[in-house]
C-alpha cells in the first residue's frame, strides 16, 4: 500500500491534477483540508479516498489501475476490520456493551461505518524550520490508524511535556484517538493534538485511515458514562463529520 502511495505521488503534476479535489468535496488530490483554516501554506500534498477509488485510479494509471484498486480494496478491508474491533475494545474497557452503542457490534462487524482513507506526502524541504508538513490539530474520527513508513516526523503534544516525536516501529501502526471517541467517552479518552514536521533531505509518506460511525449518527456522551460526579463535557447531538485533517 505504501508503494502504491509512492507511485501516486511520483506521477507528474499534470497527471495528479486530473483527479484534483472538486470544491466542497473530500475525495481526490490536493492540499490537506485543514489548510483552508491557516494563512501559511503547508509543505505537503495528499490524496483522499471516500468509497471506491476506481474512477480516480483509472485517470492516474490508465494501464494499471485494476492492480492498484485490488491493493487498496484489500488494505481497506483489513484496516476497517481492525479499526472497528479497536473501537469496540476501547468502549468495552469503559463498561460499554453492544446494547449501549447501536451502530457497532461486539465483533466490530458494522458495515455502515464511515471511513476516509488518505495518502500523505511530505517532500524534502530546503528550509524545514520555516514550515510544517501539517499544522497542529486533532482528528474528527473515532480512531485514526496511521502507517508512518520508516521516517519520523509525526509529533504529539503532551501537557507538561510539549511536543515529542513518535518514532516509527517496523511493522507497527499508530492508533490516534479522535474527537468523536473523546465525546462518546465523555473525556475518558482524550483526542490527540498532533502535527507533522518535514525533513531537509527525506521524502516522507504516511497512510491514515479515519474511522467513524455512520454518517447519519448524532454523537453525545454515552449515558452510562455521565452522572452526578461526571457531568457531560460536551453538548448533545453533535453531528458527525469525518474530515481527514491528518
């Protein structure tokens, strides 16, 4: 999957722009969506998949798109299974049963979950101290699963410590807690503020799978996790928007 992402970002700019993200859309090639909220441009590019990548892949790789589609579909199938199982295990650790969360089953087999899959590219930068690959933010998902490749640059903010780098571990995935998990758990799980640095002489690639509930679901702290000693920290009925900032 990482090799496919590298192949995509190594295409000529005119080829990548054939699948440029349309205004108001999430799918396609372009800059990170969070860039719209910042004055300075970030040193990165991304390609985002919602649903099937077939149409975009056929434009990017007219001769080989079926091969890349098979790779992506297999990866998404496995990573979705992992994400759903992780979400259930996290909720179960708080005493939440399947009866408390209608849109997720005990085996993480919900087929209506929302997902956004994103390839990120952080090219080498001649002056990395003057920019960021991605500005500080939290994810709007339940969880985000990150494959870092073998180059560091992903940083997490910890109160009292500041920014620290999550070093890549071969064969390991990073699990990032998102805003919706923080809301559901009424703050027992905290969403993670993170950013990405760029390198002077290295081109960094990452893959991020953002997993969330069905799009029509309204999110609020689960009733079992709210009480006199632990009042709700978030307003009820927060609309879900799985926007891939990472």
